[in-house]
C-alpha cells in the first residue's frame, strides 16, 4: 500500500470511530476528513467543493422547505387524526389503518418531519384510548423508512447515490426506479410489523402516581434537536434556565428516567427533557429546530385553512407528476433545452410555497438541516478521495479475490452487509459514501453492470432498523416512547434480515449483472 492509501484508510477508520462515539456532529466529522484529504493532496479544492454544488444536495435542501410548507399547512396533522380510531380498538386494527398511509406519505416527504408531526399525536391518542403507545412509535419510524425506499426523493440517501451515479458518468435513477425493489420490501415489512410488533415491543410503563410532585407542576416535554447548543455539555456547564427560561426536572434516555445528579449528565441529541416552564416557552420554542415538542399538557387547537391545505396538496401532486413525466423520452424531445428533472420541479414548488407564504420565507434557513447537507456534500469528497488514492480499487480487488469462485452475487451480498453495518453505527449518508466507490470499482473490475450494486447501496443504507442511532427518526421515537436499545434490536434485526433476503432475490432479477 502507498502512503496515500495508508493515510486514507487511517482517516476513514478515525471517521467511523468518531461518528460511532458521537464526538461531533456528522457534518463536521466528514468535513474534517475531507479537509485532511485536501491537505494531503489526495483531492483538489475543486473536488472538495463539488459536493456543495451537486444538484442532489440542493434538492435535499429544498425538500426540507417543502416539508416545512406541508407541516405548516396542517394537512398531515388533520390526516393522522382522521386515521386514528375514535372508538375502542386493538393495536392491530389501529396499525393497519394508519401505517400503510404513513408509509405512502413518507415516499414523497422527508421522513423526519413526518415522524415529528405524527409521533406526539399518536402518543396522546394511544393514552386516550388506553392502548400502549410503545406498540406504535417504533413501527411509525420503520414504516417511514420503508416508504422512503420506494422513490428517488423518499430519503436523502437515494438522492446522494443518484448524484454519485451521475458524477461517475452513469445514467442516474428515475423517480420510481427504486419502487421495483422498495415496494416489495415495504409490503412484506408492513406485514411483519402487523404480525410481530405487538408481541416484540414492550407495554408502556405505569404512569406516575398522582401524588408525585412533578405531576403537580406545569410540565413540558421536549426532545433535543440537532441545533440544540448544549449537545455534549452538562447542565452544570450549560445554563438551561438562562437560555430558555425553563428548569430541567428529568432526563429520559434509552428507556431510563434520570432524576438525580442531572447536572452531571452530558446532553445528547434525542434526549427527552421534562421541563417546568411558563406560558411563553411553547410559543417561543415549540416550532424551532432546537427542540421537538412532545407534550405541553394539552391537545393543541387546530386552525386549518382549507384553501391553504388543498393548495399545498395540489402543489405536491404537481411536483411528483411533473418530475415523473419529465423523465419520459417524449417530454425530453418536446423540451430539449430544459432539463425537467426532480430538481427543476422541487425548485419551482419551493419558490411557489415561499411566495404564497406556506412557510416563513424570512426564516427559511432554520428549516434546513445544514448538518445533513454538509454531511452529504463532504460524502462526495470522501468518496473521491477513496478513488483517487486507490483504496477503493484495493479493497474491491481483495473482495473479488476472496469470492472469485462464487460470482458477483456474493459480492452484492457483501456490499449490502458492509453498507448496512455502517449505517447502523454511523449515518446512512456516510455509509453510502464509503460503499459507493467500492461498488463502482467492483463492477469495473468484474466487467458487469454497476446498477445492481448502486441499488443495493440505496436499500442497505436506508434499512436502519436495528439501532436507534442509525436513523434520525429512530432517535426521535426513542425519546418520545422511552424505548431501550434492545427494543430496536428485538424487532429491527429480523426486519433487516428480511430486507437482505428480498434484496438478494429481486435485485439481480430486476437489474441483471
């Protein structure tokens, strides 16, 4: 191995460790690696910046704004309330009524706002009808992931891989290309959740006693979001009361409630804080990216403008239909000078939403998860560094040598497992960045089509069911539902295995080598 290859391998190992230990936000960790590659002359300044100008990255950014417009219209809030049974029901019947619809919605909207909107409503509903909320919240996260696998815009990872495919000189993914594998996985995944989730997931813990002092106070529960400035700091070092005018009484983490010595606990993204706050806290911070509001003591009143709601829905439909039709050969012939792709229609939809005040255009920057964008942009640079240094070719060559008697199917399976393990330990976009150059090199060295390997990365990077840290929606419902790590393992590991088996059967059939 050359010095460059050794440096790249060491940097990647350090990156994985830092991500797994949550030393910094993922975006800064990947940016640090990219800058290291720049200093070592493994990549050029142009290659470092290419990701930031990539069309896929910009599409992800604009989809955050579209999701905010949908959320602000209250269309999703009203929908979930219509789906929730008002009368006495069973866990199975309630899941069968709401989960398929949520999965469909998540195929076209960012998964995170869908979970942020639905999870608190479902929790309050479950408590009202005396059903265990824990039977619904992990399934909620999982069905949004399953739905996200089905379309190009269902998850940012699909757009990342799409951008890398185009940058490598191959033809990118169409709007519904991934539906060929995503829909079968989603259907079987839903059936699995219906049958087994009630058995594998725990019941809610008994509610606190009436004479518990904390129940006599005005309680607000929030989950710490990615922009909370006190991440990885203790309450003794971060003056929460001065910043937010509220007092922290409890910290809920991984199914445990921390009441003592909370000043010494390092705060993490996804922690649930039980606060004592006045009436100004919810209006000020309830809609911010600092906190995700779980409960404020009462069911919020809905003021839904029908025109606003229906206009938002029409815009979404036009965006999806437009992007789909824009990919057709006849459309490309009719409009040869305009690239009517997903980015075009997402950009147009965002501008219309802004001018019609479907989201606050003066504060549009707060709706965008900049860490995710930086992570994605730097993923392109890291992937390029693996190619330039020869690490991708070296690892791919070793994998081919070890499996030379078994053919490309074994390598496809190995790539799935590598990507899936990484996505459970770090982030899905970082996992895709590490896996993509391997896929490209394997297909080149074998002389086979690269498409099955590209598709398998999309599926494996999204299939984060086994741990709460691999996917942001898992982290959110962990806080809201007070789940333990083992709760995700029990129900999520079989779902990972199911996804793997279906992928190994269908991907080579749909996209031959």
